């Protein structure tokens, strides 16, 4: 359907030319969308592999912490009773968890937007818009 002969293009009606242009534009847009979908799919596969590797690293780190816990208990067992060594290491890990939890909570609270202030601002914006449209009708 596409023609590149200038003489033939001059003999065609404007409607035919516009129709051909619309068809070619539609084809181009479809091809660009297909290309974008292929690129996003490829990036998604790479991101999935990366997420899997990070999850594997998390599991390995957790296993490492388990081994560290056992090492600490064994090391303390020479100085105190085994049950006391396990208790000391448990309290140590709970203290670390508590400190991380408190720090994380503070970070989340400081990152949370002040919702009441935002709601009030939106209400003010709506009221302002109403007064503007009301004065424009006069």
C-alpha cells in the first residue's frame, strides 16, 4: 500500500494520503509499543534474577548469624554455665533487635507525611477553586 513514487502520490486524493499516513503512524506506534514491552520484559527478568540473588544473600546471612550465635555460646561456655551462655547471647540479640526496631520506628515516623496538614491544604485548594469558578461565571 505504501508508495514512494512522487508522481503516483500526486495523483492520489488527499483522503487516500491521510489514510495511508494514519495507517503508517498506527503501525509505527504498535511497533514502538511492542519494542517497549520487549525491553520491559527483559528488564523484569534481570530484576527477578537480582531479587532472587538478594533473597539468597539474606538466607546466607541468616545462616551466618546462626553460626555466630553458636560460636558465641560455645565461647562463653568456658567462662559460665552453658544455659547462662545461651541466655547471655539471646539477650544480646534481643538488645540488637530492640535498637534496630526503635531506630526503624523513628525513621518511619519522620518519613510519614503529615496527613492532616495535607488534607487541610487540599480543602483550602478546593475552596479557592470554587471561588475562582464562581467569580468567572459572573
